[in-house]
C-alpha cells in the first residue's frame, strides 16, 4: 500500500473543481475525529492505482501536506458517461478502530459454469461487514465453479477471516445458477 499524497485545496469558485479535474487531479474531502473536515486534491492516476490495489472501499495511507494517517474510501463519485472519477470522500480511521463498511464480492469460477452451459444471475455484489480497520479485506471471494443448475448462494456461503462480522442478513441471496437456455427464454418473455 503506497501513500497517497493529498494537497489541501481552498474553495474559491463554484467551478473550481472543474479546473482541478482538467489538471488531472480529483477533488475530494477527508473527515474524521482528529483531522476534522479538509478539502483536497489527489492525482487521478495515483488514486486509480490505489483503488485497484485496495478496492473501492478499502483502506489507504495518506499524506495531507505533511499530516499522515489512514482513511477508508467512503465513496468515489463518477460521471455518467465515461465512468471517470470526479470526486472522492475519505474517512480517517485508526488501525484499531472498529468500522462498518461494504466489501466487494468477487465471483470466481464463472467461466467453468459457462462451459457447462450454466449462468450465474447475481443480485448483490457488496456485503456489509464490521471489523477493525487493519483487518478490512479488499474483497471476499465466492467460488461458484462447483455449482449446478438451481444452486443458490447467500451471504452464509462467504468465508471471512476471524474478526470480521457480516452485518447483513446471512440468508440474503447473492446469486443463483440456472441453465443458459431457460435464462434466455425468461429474458425474451
């Protein structure tokens, strides 16, 4: 995990954020007990690199004009057309703080299903968890390679490390497997 360099920003005009984006930077806000509320800019390519490493709701190390700490990515706002990041929100956290956030569900084995003429119809791709900030995973894997038509996956099927508690109802459906032809017929109806 590399350190994200954040630069304090002074709000000048309502169109100041557009100017920042034209310079290849993303405007953002960081908030927390120790830091208060600060607006900043971050290099777009550095932010993309960090989110690919830690996930879109992961923990990042930051340096805000010499002040260092850890923060969880609360939200990345994107434009509607290009899915390009236009704003980011961070919440400062200490490594031993207990936090409530969402973790991405990473589906593994879809290719094996498709080779059997099966498809996975997903309903959820995030799960709410509670854990210490230092234990927050980037994602949680769900292996569907051994599934058969009619198999239903719920939050109960997810395997987390010790110390991570699922806050959502464990019977919530993540997805189900069906035969490819039946799924196509349902879509056309």
